[in-house]
């Protein structure tokens, strides 16, 4: 039985921060996915609790709501033996005028070595990375990136289709405001997938093709050639004007339902980052039916976040001996 996760060779991963997938190479993305697979394998043989981060403290700083990301980062840190400090903006001293950076520096002063940060402002984790000694993991920043979501989406796809080269992945929905879309685009294209972004023309950013993707506002046209569909939520909280007449029209043209599924490949992989809005981006029978990997994504998110914490903490404290189980 292994006493610790498979070692990552020096040079394979050298970052204490994980701020986005845009700046990573395909090899670095693959290192994280391999490490996550190793954690999943260890869990499958009963090696659930590891001691790789014993003695370290992780700060879970959420300035925006979260169910999946916050919970799984917290569980991931505990599975690796670290202590966790959970911070949520509501009820904090932000309401007394304390700044974002001062808040994080005060939490760091309690002995936190690695911060997990979600914020409504694009670039907020990058700002902290410049002001803290701690490593920073981006848990979603504004409309910019959500790298661990992109990684867990890719991990889940690869469990079914190990080679992404030539695979057609269609991202459907609010591409303009979606940080999940951007992290998926960076990660998937670096690993060789063909990516189509699809949604109302008003929600497709101008010049999005420059990121190496195809854009199409007709889901019925692209569905027959799609191997994997990722249904993104309409980000109402980030929309400052009306981008389509009503949710009814959105669902009519872009919602995945049994009727529309008749146009899809029989083994279509169905992803959605959650939270899902049943009856909007997909119907309940599709969300809970054959081909839906929505809860697999959540399960895999734990192992992906364990891998990210493990690798970044190790890179931030290279002389620290990794403990065994
Ligand atoms: N997918 C995702 O980020 O979910 P939460 O907002 O619940 O963390």
C-alpha cells in the first residue's frame, strides 16, 4: 500500500499559486490531472485520509456564495491532514470598512500558508498573490476564471474519453459572463479538444474565436457533432442588461430536453458545473438521466482540489518533508 501520493518530479509543478489555466502548459495541466487520479485511486482502496499536509493551515476565503467549491476545498484540505480556516464575507468585519487585502493579511497572520479565494471581482486572487506570502488558489474570480472547475470538468470527460484530441466539446449558455467557460476553453484547447461556444449572440463575446474556439448561436446545428456538452448557468447576478427576451426564449432555443436529445449522439456526455436550474438550461429528466455526469463532476472536484492543494503547498514549501499516511 502506498504511504503517500505518487511523487511529482521536481520541475513538473513549481507554482505555489493556481490563478488560472491560461498560464499553464498542457504538461502542467496533465500533472494536476494525474495527481487527482492518484488521489481518487487511493480513495478507492480505502486510503481516504492522508497526512501530506499535516501541520499546514488552509484559508478558505469566500467573498461570494458557494456550495460545491467551498465544501470540496474544505474537505480536500482535511483529507490531506491540513487545518482549515473558513471565512465568508457575510458577518465579517468587511461591513466595518476593512479592506479585502487587510482581511486576507489578517487571516494570513494567524499562520495560514495557502489561501483559497473566491471573489466577484476578476483579478482579486491575483491581487492577493502580490500582497501575501501565502500561496493563492483561485476558486472563481468574477467573469475571469474558475480553474479548478475547468480541471474537474476535463478530469470527468477524460474518465470517459481519455484522449481529448479531436473530441468536440460544446459549451452552451452565458459565455460572456462565465468564468467556467474561460477555464474550460483554456484547458480543453491546450489538451487538443475542438471547442464550440454556443448561446444567444448577445452572450457570445466578440472575437471569442481568437481563443481558438468556434462560435455558433444555433444549438440544434452543433448538437449532432458534439461529443460532450457543458451546460452553463445564466449568470443573472453578473448581467447588467437584458441579453434575451425571457428565460422562456432561452430555454426554447438552448435548453437540453428529451426532444432536443434526439438530435444528439447516442453517447453524448452531459456536464453542468452547478448550480443547475432545472427546467432552464436542462430538464430534470436529462439532468438525472443516462449520460449525465453532473454528480461525477462533484465527486471528482474533491480529488482535483486535493491535487491542487497538494501541489501548490508542496511548491510553496519545497523543503518540507511530505508526511506519510
Ligand atoms: N460550480 C461551482 O462553482 O459551484 P459553487 O458556486 O456552488 O461553488
